[in-house]
């Protein structure tokens, strides 16, 4: 999305009653982040289950990680969604949404759109001109439709094929 032309609110949208965004700083919060991410991507075609230790190593091992952008969204105290931002596109003047996932039982409530809008505002306020992410256009969740709905456009399309042996 081009943040210089996107219609965004002045500040991050208010959270609905019972909804809270936590910046995952503690081990307990990161474990909850891990659990929601694993659950929300379980039906993704290329999902690989990782142990918490492997997950944490990958999460913290990125050169471009942004721990202030490791968001866990709760609904009435229940971990419902995750949004992980990183700085891997900073040299292009953009922000990057590394991961956006909503647990199955919380889908269809606008939580992903809420997190995306907050990410757009976050990066706009950091002076970025755009935000990028990658998506499986055949995702059973219809994620690509959500991204178009919030104003994102396809920058690059990659065809991937797999043969199960």
C-alpha cells in the first residue's frame, strides 16, 4: 500500500471493547504469540510446525526484527490474532508485515483489518512511504481479498508449485 496516497485515520483506530493489543516483550507473551501463529497458519499450504524454541530463534534471529511490532491481539482475555512487523524493507522506504494471522474461531470479526490499519498508521508515523507483505493468493481464508479491501495492490506475483513425493 502506498501510504502517501492511502486514506488513513490520523491515529491508530480505537480498539473495540474487550480487545487489547499487547506488544509481546516477555517470554509468556511470546509463547502466546507463538501459539496463535501456529494455530492460525495450520491450514496454510506451506505451514511447518516448529517448536517454540525454533520459533523464538527465528523470531529473534532476523536482522530486521522489530520487537515493538510483535503484536498479540486479545479478545476478552483470549489470544486471538498476531501481527509481526519487521524492518526488512526499510531500505526501500517501506514497512513490512511479516506475519498476520487470526485464530480460526475469531475470523470474520475484522481483527485482521484492525491490525493492518494499525500497522499502516505505525509505519506512516515512522515516515515510511508504503507497507508490503506476502500472501498466498489461494489461502483458504481469502486473505488476498482483505488486502485489496484495505487498499493494498499486487506488486509482484510468484507462481509456486509443489509435488508431494
